[in-house]
C-alpha cells in the first residue's frame, strides 16, 4: 500500500471519528435530563468532532493535494515542457484514487456535525399534549414552607419585606413550586371579584416565576415613605417586568403579557399558612394558547 | 381664583429654574446634589456631642420634611428654603436609621421627591452623633448594630447574598436598577453601614429583620460584601466586574481586532521572505 493510499484511509478514519463523536454529543444531550446535563462531556464531544474534521481536512491538504509551486516561462515555445506540466497535473490527480469514498466520508462528518448543532431542538415541546405544563405541586391544604422545609406561620410574615415559600414535601426546583409571599396593607388591596378572601390579613402569594421568560421574580420594591416614592411592586430582574401586588399582580411595566398567577391562601387553626387551592393561571413563561387555557 | 393665580405665580419661576437646570446639564447636577441652603448650624457649637445640639441641628436641617420633633409631614407644606416639605415620622426609628442615612450622605435630601444618593457628608462626626442621639430620644427603636464580619463565613455569605440581595444588587454587589430607581453598588461601605441597611431597608429596599436573616448570617453577608470591594479576578482584568456585556464588548472590539492585526502582520512577514 503506497503512502497516498494510507493517507486516504487515515482521512476516512478521521471523518468516521468525527461522525462518532457528533453522534455521542446527540446521545448525551438526549439521554440526560436538563438538570443533570454533563456539560463538560457535551463540550468534549463537540470539540472532538471539530478537531477530527479539522485534522482530516489538514491531512487532505498536506498529503493528498499537491502543493508544488512551479514558476515557468510561458511554455508555448517548448511543447515538451508543456507536456511535462500536463503529465504532472495528471499525476497529481492520481494521488486521490478514491474520490467518492473521501467525499462520502466528508459529507457524513458534515451532516453529523450539523445534526449535533441541531440537537437542542430535542428540548422543545411538548408539542401535542401540554397537560404536563399545567401541573403544579399546590393543592388545597398544602402548607407553605421556607427553603429549609419549616412551615411558615402567619404571625411571622411581617410587612415591608418579602419571602419565598414552597409547597410542603414538593420538589423546590419544579417551575410551579416557588411563590413570593408578601404582607400588604389589607385596606389597600384591590383584588378581582372572587379573590377577596385569598389574602388573609393582607398576606398574599404569587408565583415567583415571571410570565414573560420564566426568570425568578426576585425584586420587591418597597417604598420607605409612600406619598413621594414609587409604590410597592414585584420586579423581574431579567427584563424589568413590573407587577402590582395590590391588584392581583397586574403588569405595570415591561414585556410580561399577563399577571403573575395568584395562589389563594388561608390560615389554619395552628396559625400556619396553607394554600386554599391552586394557581389562578398557568405558571411560567408565555406560549401560544396560554391565555385561552386556564388551569 | 386668586389662590390659583398665586399658586401659578409660584410654580412658574420654579419651572423656569427646572428648565435651566436641565439645560445646564452636568454642572447643575453637581450643584443641586447638595442641599440648596447647606447645613444650618447654631452660632456656637458645644465641644461634645449632645442631644441639645442634635435638637438644634434637627430643627434647622431636618424639620422641614420630618416635622417638628420628628412627627413627620404627611401632606406637603412649604418649609425652609422654599422646599415643599414632606417626610416620614422618625418617632420609633431608633439610632440605627439616622446613623445610616447621615453617615452615607443619603440625608439630608434637597427635595423630598428626589432619589436619595450618596452625597458628600456635610455634617461633622460630632454633629452626626448629636443628631443620632436626638432622633433616638424621640421614641424607642433599634440601636446601632455591631456586626462582626470576622466571625462570618464568606461562602455562606455569598449564598445568602445570592438568595436575598443579588436580585437587585447583582451577584458581585455592583448595583443595578429596579423599575423607577437606581440600585447602588455596595463598594466602599463600612460593615456597620451594610448591617444597618439590611435591617432598615433604606428607600425602596425591603428590610430584613433578624427573623429572616439572623445576626450570624448577617456577619457572613457583611463579610461577603466587604470582600467584593476588591474582588479577586482570576481571569486578570476584571473590566469593572459588571458582567458579560462589557466583557463581550472587550472581546469583539479589542481582542478580536488585535488578533486580526497580528495575523495580518505575520502574513506580511512570511510573504516578504
């Protein structure tokens, strides 16, 4: 086996390795859930794909494509020399004996790379059955707990600050779990019809997930002196969607298209806060049909 | 009718002044950042801090907005220097709030509608202590906290800061914005001022009582915030530590052109050989 033939096989092997690592990337992306995604493994797979393709191309350039430079006089006067050049040109083409095999391998590697780049499409959806998105861990009677799992007592919820609460015994990282808890002046509350008893003593809870892009609504704007300062508001730090906590978290400003879903609350006999039902609407970022399909 | 005419007459010069201030731009901004009338002081100040001195300073500099003896003014009314005074009661704020607001230069404010900023502190230490004593004597309230950052744990502090503070102040305490106001960066504050701010919740910030953030946790938070005065930049140049946008700008506008120019120079040299 001559040297050029060996190089050809090496190129094909390199393209094959590129295909394998690209398929590895897609496999890793599809196999692990987003929360346990091994990012370094993804990076290694994708990096190897690029590296293999690059080495294959480099090898073609170095071994299979002639890169000899000749500076000749205009060869019209020397037909023999012209003939020599033509022969050399033909001989150069002969270095590549299996053009189709190389082309095939290169195409396969390119397609695998493209498929790997498109792998995140797997994260889209669900496309047809969206009921899973409506599920939240909140039920009537669920106690509100803090991040350590301690039940929150109504007496401990004071004004001029904010709390993050979760449903007892549920996965805190679920999108429907966290709520922002406020103690507002009951006299200033203007809730929609049917929500009058959802904020006992002015303690009110809204989903902590912004209805625009799903960030955590982590800002509570609290004036020190209400007559001259901006009023209370819940603000999302990502794009500054601003919600009015007094009127059912209606949108005051920003890109959010609908209010934060409200969680009805009640106080049980031992003074703990409990949910009095589920949210008033879908939790999390907006998508098509979201307004037409309440829970 | 006459009343309205009078009121209009009074607002027009004010509007003109405002327009002038806008036109004058940055110059006017630096000038108006100070209280228009400066600090009013008694003719002879006693040598030591005292409630009496505090009371006199309060009457001259604070009572236009906070009312006589700190009872607060609910509906705006004209006070000293033509300022329409309006402000919260200071009855039970204790020593903590005046110590914080005066030492950070947030107070006195030249106009109750203005956003408090860290202006140059025009009061001497003695005057501040006098005012703090006076305001604390108006009612019962929390004393000045005494945080011990050396007893805190910096990684716990970072975790707590991320949970409760970073939403507005950013992970690296560089500040930011909330709708309608600026969120200050936290560099250059003392441990005491940081602890006071957490407990008071100045301006639009929520307050965090000990039931929410314990004194031990506060020590950790203070330690973390102080550590962000001079953060350790692993990558070299911190670019102000204000996040990915300036970092991206540096990459696109500086790093990539430098690389391209290097490539061009290398290529030219090779061709010459």
